[in-house]
């Protein structure tokens, strides 16, 4: 199965998305969900109106979303407090605030810490049965 890779980024007032490995696929919205929906609608229109589809869109494919640090922190700001993120990542709250607002860009090691912490939390949550 092919994988369509979509990069999501945040600006000061909205989110934007584009396919990294397929030209012509874009989306935008006030929230990540709106952005994804707009991208999916654009993708549907692109597929239905284009006779010469790129190879990746001809068969079954899945969408993999990639976020920059500012976007993911902004998107989940109403779920994770800065103290909670500090406990999860080991990165101090002031630095996390700088990353979330785009004032500073994290080094690769810091990005990896954030990604690993979120993945570990996700794995832990998947093991819970209620």
C-alpha cells in the first residue's frame, strides 16, 4: 500500500497542509481537523478530475501526517498543559512555550524527545482497558 505523506504546519492564525510526495494536494483550516478535512476534500476533487493521476494515487494508499513541533504543540495545547509536557519530555516549560509559539525552533535532539514522549504516552494509553 502506498503512503501519501502530508506535512501540517501552523501559522499565527491557521493550519496549512500539503502532500510532500505528491504535487497539487493542499489544505488549510482554523484547526488541524478543519485542515485535514479541507485536504481530504481537495484530494477527492483532485482524484475525480485528473485523468493523469500520479502513481501514488492510482491504487490503495494511506495518509501519514507529519507535524512540525510548533503545530503539534499548538494543536494539543488544550489537552496538555506545559507542566504535563515538561514531565513527559523533560524539557522546561519556558522552552516548550518558545517552541509552541514559533519563537524558537527545537534542535533535532529536542524534537526527538518530544516525539518519543508522545509515542510512549500513546503506547501506554493503548494498553489500558476500562
